[in-house]
């Protein structure tokens, strides 16, 4: 897992394993490994746990589904007024 920031090159790596959420020492071990093995950006603060806690997967799924709505909140209304069907 410590090499994921090199492969994906994300600004933030979100750790969703249950053990990481409950055990702070596991989270610190993951951060230390990332600093040791990452070649792109060795930054401990890039590895975070979700603010949603153990319900991270349902929240993530909801985020994906709601993304079009948040991206263009009135887009569906405009399409309906123009007579086209919603996508």
C-alpha cells in the first residue's frame, strides 16, 4: 500500500480499511512506510482516513451518483424544459 502514491500519484491517499480506522498505530505504520518507500512525494499527511468513518463505501458510492447533480444542479431542469429526456 505504501507504493500506491507512486503508482497513482494522488494528492491524497484515502485509507478505507477498517483496521486503519480503528487502530491509530496501524495508520502511523502505513504513513511511515509511505515516507520510506515513496519516490514521488514522501509526505505523511497525504495518507488520511475518511471523515465518514466505517460508512465510507456507501458515502463514496453516493458521491459518485450525486456528482452530475452537484456538477450542474440545474442541468436536468434545463433539459426537461427543452423537451429532451434526462440522461
